[in-house]
């Protein structure tokens, strides 16, 4: 699973997230590539929810 696929699964709009917070996006992408997705979710659980509320992926 790629980081982009993970963000879709978590209903986070990648383009909005990357444009608004490029440093956080890059940090998360690097960390995600070094961890199992479940470990990443556990590590960033509360932050993921905060980011999802800010950059919710809308169904088209």
C-alpha cells in the first residue's frame, strides 16, 4: 500500500493536505514508508483524525 492509497482509505484529500501542510505531509510520507500501515495508524491516531476533519476527501 502506498501513502496515497492510505490517505484515500482514511478519507483524507491528499492534494489539499499536501498543499496546506507540505512539511507534515512529507514527514508522514517518509514515516509511513518505514512502518507497517497499522503501526503508522496507531502512532498517528489522533493526528489522523484531526487532519481528516481539515482535509476530508469528498466523494465525487
